[in-house]
């Protein structure tokens, strides 16, 4: 599970360019919050074996040389080379979230055999011998890592320096010599002590290396997930991560970037830790001050333009009709307990023959307010839209004649209600699902997700199953 748990909190992060600046009110400029709870830690703990095995196997064990004087033997010279690990197995692991301190990871019953070549010699006025033999080291180890989270250059960073290996067994055997004589036993004992120090140093170093590799990967994935084309989000930390006995929580700016330039400013945030509970594994709190600039950037990027033709316009009684739908201004979002209120001004141009630019056309401008509730199931996003109000600004034909009688207005309102809004939703659902799939959200097992809107913010809460095969494949590729 280490360092997967440590880095799971980074799932909603991307590298930031600014250092943390909590100030007097750390939540004032918070647009996005990520909370990882103790139940998530227990699930992620199941991945410990893969990560620890990768650390042991990928560690580089340097050649060791030394000498020691032993009574009756004289000076003993030795060198251990080509140290490799075999028969690695891991027992169980435990995790603890320590209030305002660290993530405590304990791995028990790590069993491994190290093999290599030993060059040694010893001599005195009685004896002068030199040997080169293969050796193996039997070991049983417990591993403890206390990981502290801190703010480093605007992002969550992990300090894994508090790393301890406890050797319950470490025996060095020369080839074919499971029961060495007293002379060999004397120097193999002190060589074993040297081996302990080297193994501890290299394993702890490799754990830190694996942690950094995973951190880079997860944060790059998070940055990609929150970006599309010229639209991105600056989610630098606003304060250092919060460590509680039941959860880890990180707080982020959530400033929208359009073409790498900030296009939003966060006013006073309404976030408080009391707004999130602890019963689910993973929580995301997002202010509507983050979502509104995203929609504005999408409008400026001409994302809300749609051309419709063919069977999609079979309701039109002509051979080859074509329609164009676009937003006249950036839609406005507001979060309320009933859902997301979307206010939009849109235009529709309907032409009865797409192959003839001079064919009769109908032009409509409308203001629409819709209450939308979102859900996610079976790896698909679903949107339930209910019109709150529909008004027609303008209706005219290609001859420039205004069609503004009451009966005309009622007809076009009904058309927007019955046809226009469902058609827009039918494009948004697969479009947003495809965007999430491109960022590989569909590879995760998301369990019973809930999207809950409140005044000024939305909470996404869920349980999950960690994609074990993805972690294995990643470690194989990167290590």
C-alpha cells in the first residue's frame, strides 16, 4: 500500500508553480478539496506487496569490501559482489493515520534470500588462505515507514526518511557450507552485520525512489485529467495537507487556465471541513467558482457549437435539412440543493437544404434556464435536465421577417422543450463520458458514486477498487 496511499491524495492534484501560502484563513482561496479516508487506506493497503516487492527487487546493492582482525586468525579481508534477491515473499501489512503526524506503514514477515559471490582471505603466522565462493543470505525482516506529508512548491510531497528495517534473521552461508566451522562462523557473523546496514540503506532509498516515480505519474495523470486542449486548472495547494486519524485532506486553488493564462479569480470560499463526512473512501469538494470559469473557457474555445444533419433532423419534412446550434454567451452555473442551475443564451439556425446556401432558413435566439442533476453509473455519465424557464428573444426567417406572434412563440418554446434540450443532453452525456474515458477514468472501479449539490458547491463522494493490474504494469514498465 505504500506509497500508493500516500499518493492517492494526489489524484486530484497537478504540479503547482507557487509555494503554499496558508495565510490567516487557509480555506479562503480554496476551490477544490480532496479527502482520502481510513477506509480507502485499508483498500490501498492491499497493494503493499507489489510496491514493496518492486522496491526490494529494483534496489541496487553495491559491492562491499572490508577487513577485520580476529584472534587466532589474523586479518580477514572480504568482498561481496553481485548481490541479487531471490525467493521474496511478504506476510502482512498494516496502516495507521496518525493525527497531525504521519502515515504509519508496517510490513511484517518479509522473507528473502540474497545471493552473490564472496571473496575472502585470512592469515597469520600459522595460516594464510584465500577463497572465492558463492554465498547466500537468509533473511526475515519487518519494515516500518513513517511518511510525513508536506507542501513542496505548491504540491503535496512525501518525506519517507523515517524508514526502519528490523532483522529477525540474517544468516550468511557459504556455498555447500550450511554448518560452517568456528573459524568461518566468526567472520561470517561480522560480515552479516555489514550486510544489514547496506540492505537497510538501499531498501529505504529505493522506497523513496518508487514513491517519487509514482508521485510523478499520478500527478501527471491528474494534470491530464483536469485538462483538455487549451483548458486547464491550477490546483496548487493553498495550505499544507491536513492529517487526521480518520482522513487525509488537501486544499487547492482551482484556478482555471485558458491557453495557460489564469482566467478566473476565486472570491471568498465557503469551504469548511465540516462539509465532508468520513463514511466514504474518497471525497472531492468543488466550488462553483471553479466550474463557472471552466464553462466560460469552453465557450471562448468554441466548444458549444454543434452542426446537426441527416437522421438527427428527420422531424423536418425536407430532403436534406441542416441545423447549427451555438451559445451566444458563456453559460452560467450555480449549485443549489435541487441540482445545477444552468442559464444559457443560444441561437439556432435551421436550413431546409444543406446543399443550397440560398435555401430558406429559420433563425431563433432563446434564453433557457435548466436544472440539471448528474449521476455516474456503469462507467457512463447521465444528465437529467428539467427546464425551469424558456424565453424566445427573436425568431426570423431568411427573408428577414420576424415571427413573433404568440402562437409562434409558444410553438418554438415547446420545440426547445421537447426537442432542443433533450438533443443537447444527448450530445453532452457521451461527450463528457468520452472525455473522462480518454483520461482513463474507466479503468478504475468506481463504486456507488454520488454527486451532491449544495449552495455554491458540489461534493463527489465514492468508494473504489484500486486497479491492481495497472499498478503491476506500471511498476514493470518504470522499474
